[in-house]
């Protein structure tokens, strides 16, 4: 083989191998990191401020529910309007139940991609593995948020299944 043929063979092999690699697919959604934090009675705990109501709530620094715990999201219509419904894994549902029994009257704060956007008072045990929470965004933004949460959750669940 001549030098030019060897070069072309090498380039062909590299291009062929590159084509076999699994390139990450382009996302058609915005990955959304949803976390729930429990209101803290500690005055030195970090404070978050909700964007529209401007309510300031001190929260524990560790999230009680993270994006890895969320398996589904929906827009729910309740008596007071449209809100976000989150479904969590069975393990997270048990933790959420215990936490909700022990912390009646406190609030859960939802943070989306690091920004606090809603809160809900714990008025009873969360026994179904779901949380309804009002977020301070428009109905159109809520619909988009749910779509992004669903896709993020599905992607995370697949990734965790691959690792186990």
C-alpha cells in the first residue's frame, strides 16, 4: 500500500468508528431540577423569597425530595385553581409521609433549577406519594414546566436503571 492509500484507509476507519459511537441526542426540553425543602424554625437557616408573593421562608439546607425521587408530574385542577402535582418513588413516598406527620403546619417549598417558586403548608399526612403545590408562574408556564419535569424524570429514571 502506498502512503496515500494508508492515510485514506486510516481516515475511513476513524470516520466509521466515529459513526458507531452513540452521540448524545439533542434534547427538545429544558432539564428541570425540582427539589422540595422543608420550612425551618431555625432563624439562621437560609431564606428563600417567592417571586410574586414575595413571601420569605426559611428552609432547611437539605432537600427532602430531589429530582431523582420524582417519577411523574401533572397539572392538577383543584378548587383554588391549577397547581403542580408531583408523584414520587415508593421510598420517597414513605419518607414524605413520615415527614408530613411530624411537621404539621410547616411549609414545603419547591425550588426549580435553584429558584424557589412555590410553597404549600403541610395540613395533613401525604399518604399517596403525591404532593400538590401551587407555583408562582402562569398557567402556560405551568404546562411547559410539567412537560419539562416529565422528560427530566424519564431521563433520570432511565439513567438510574442503567446504573443499577
